C-alpha cells in the first residue's frame, strides 16, 4: 500500500519529522517525511495495509510531547515510487 499523508497541527520545529522517521523504521515502512511551507508535514509511506494502519494510529498520538497532531489527511497514491528506506527530506 502506498499512502500520501498530510499532517497538520504543531508538527514543525518540535522534532516531529525525526520521531516519524523512528516510528517508520520501527514498523518497517519505507518512504519520506518533509516539512511544507504551510506548516504541515507530508509523509509518503509504503508498506502493508497493517503497517500503514498502525503507523497512522500511532501518528495521531505522537510520542513526542511537544508535537500535537490536529488532522491527518490521507489517500492512497499508487504514483508514489518504491523506496529502499525511509528518509527525512530537508
């Protein structure tokens, strides 16, 4: 499954990308996470349905005490390429 996620809330300047990266590695996903100019964070995640569901559930309640997720817009996007690993995009 290839999912495009756009996360809004207090997700920039609080280490959200790094904790998202750690979570993706723990679950076994590949893809990317990057900050957007509008203050949101975009994630392209590639994995099984179960991995993606677990990832989204855990993203909704970040381990990071400084981050606050307000909303996660999500849609399946078959155009996302197959990644070798999960990376933070700067």
